[in-house]
C-alpha cells in the first residue's frame, strides 16, 4: 500500500501480556478445543471492581457497582465476581437465573431492560430490585405482587429525555425509561402502588460517550429525587447506568494517524485502506468529505474509572454549581453504576487459527483466512479497530511491532461462504507475515466483542470458552462452566 505501516497496537495489561507470552499453552488449547476459542481471566474482573471502588472512596460515596451481565455470558467471570462486593445487572430471565445460580443474593441483583411476565415474576419472587421502564411496567409488576401475595418489590424509576437549564444541552433520545417530563405521572402511579412496590431511587440509561449529557441526566435525577421527597417518598439512590468506555489502544498517536489517513483515503488523496473502499461512515461527494466516522473511539484516555471520576466532578449549574459527587454525598444518596465493557477491561481474548495465506498479486496485500467468522470476533460490529497479535506456531515470543521483521499488509477473512464475512474491513498491518497454523490473538474482546454476535451460521460451531488463572508462576485453565471460586488460589481469595 506504500508509506509507513499504520499499526493500531492493543493496550496490554500484565495478565493478558503474560498469557500471550505462553504460546505453547495457547496453541495446545486451540488444538484441543478448536478455533475460534475465547479465553477469560476471572481474577482480572475482581481487580477492576476494586478500581471502581477506589473512585467511590475518593468521592466519599456509598452505593453499588453492578456488572452489566449482557456484556459477556461467561459463568467463570460471574462466579468470580460473586466473591467480591459487586452486584450484577441482569436484562433477561436467563441472566437472572444465571446470576442466582452463580452465588449472587437478591439484594445484589438489579433487573433492567425489556421484561416479559416470567422475568418480572421471578424478579419479584426472589426480591431483586427492578428498574422500571414505564408506568405500564410498574402497573404490571404491582399486579403480579398482589396476585401472588409477594412482598413489596424494590424499584428504581428509570428516566430519559433530560434537558439542562441555561445553555441548552439535551440528552439524546432513548428507547429506555420514562421521559422526565412525565415523571409526575409516574410518581402518582408509585403512590397508588405503595402496597406493592418500594421506590428506592431513580436511574437512567444513555448510549453516549458525552460526559455533559450524562451530567445533565444525573442533575435531572437529583431534581426528581427532591420531588419524590416532597411527596413523602424516601428514595436513596441514583443509578447512572454504564457507558464508561474502554481505552483499547496502547498509543493514542496511532489512532490519530490512522483516522487522518482514512480520511485522506476516502478523499482519494492516498490509496484505499479498506476492502472495497469502505469508509466506516465517511464518503467522498465530489471531493467533499461527507458523513460521520462510525467507529468507537478506540483511544479513550478518559475511560472507565477516569470517566466516572470526571462525571462526579462535573458541576451542576441548576443546583448551585456544586460537583455532582458532592451533591450525592450531601443528600446522603447512594450511587449505583452498571459498567459492562469497562468492568471487563483486560478480562479476555479470542484466539483464531490461520488456515490459509494467499498473495493474489506479487508484492500486494496478503489474504489471510482464519478459522473463525466475523460473528465470533465482534470487534468490527462494535466499531472497534485494533490489531491482532500474531502467536507463531513454532513457539517463541508473539510478534510485536519491534521484532525487526518486515511488516506486511493483510486482509483478514472469515471462514463462512459469504463475501461479507470479513474479520475486519480495513487493511491490517502486521509486523511479520503470518503462516498457516499461527494464531491470531484478538485481545480485550471480553466486553461485548467475544460472544455477543456469535451464531451457528452454516452449521459452524461457535467458540468455546475457557477460564485461565495464574498459580505458582504458571498459567492454569479449565472450561468456563467448570470454573468456580474454589478452582484457583486467586479465585478463592
């Protein structure tokens, strides 16, 4: 393709880095269990909980960190999480059953998302907290409680459609939650159902990376809590949902170089950088750049716990300009969070075996076919661009950009009989030529990118999953479903 290779090197924590330095183990696992293969690291999720807890402590806040279960369906991660003080946010009947079976007590579970009658009944029957999306759902829940003679159910009132005072800042439209302007009607319904439900707080869910939008929503929730108190209700918590993000890349400058080069390629200033000239949302209209880059910001220095810290430090203009975290403390409110992707940072990787390497044109881009498909490695589906790590079949250190070998440009194709089965639409630069039998390790896939889109298309099996942990200086593993906190020394702490 000419020019310097455009690497997007993944950020590696100590555990993932150590695992990638064990090529013999990784090849043995894929030889035995097939490709693709997902590997999760349960002890890492416990460390990530502690990092979130440190933000709570810094702001003198109480409340709960709820893991958003939908981000990964691993049993090992959930069972290890149960040994911490974290909770779990479940969004289906199956997830609720999974959480109860993994060792979570009902007081550590919140039920969110769309709910069918069976999901609502089990939530009410087991006394988990229910995040109510609408007045209709509240009425349905109250009817179930009365019909089956159940104890009052703790509920969070999920809101949406917030608007800031002064400078106009609107939170983007959401299909979840009751518009805040309809909050009085929702509170009237709560009052009419006092025999069946106990309002413990309010919540919101926003699909955005904007701190300003989330601060506007949190500020609006605080105002609704005051309205609750005026009505004689005694809520005590605000659930700010998730969306704290994750920093995938080791080098932010690589991200800037890549996105700048992609813009030039779309405009025709440089050769195409993607299969079929795909622009990731950008297009060239008569020499003018149009559209918007539809990619996840893979380099996010303010992500995860840093994002939460910044949100809590944000001023609330309509509430005296005080930091939001300080207002929570002063009103003795608990803070609930629901990180999914952020709590799974560095918690796993996906391995795919190289089946074929072709060179259609001498000196051109290589075509690399993997024993996996795009649904097994959902990075592109979530707009995440980062390079895989090549784990050579012969053993030794995985190939990083400092190996001294000549870099190569490759297209990564999946194993389905579909033109659209592209592991990544972009041309990927690797520090060395891969060979059949090598492994491609896609790191940090535990958050949504591991099994969220996996299917049995063309009767090809989905990736199996194993749990790995370090003990006595060596890596050990078991099948994901066979992992329990008593399995490893690290998990039993």
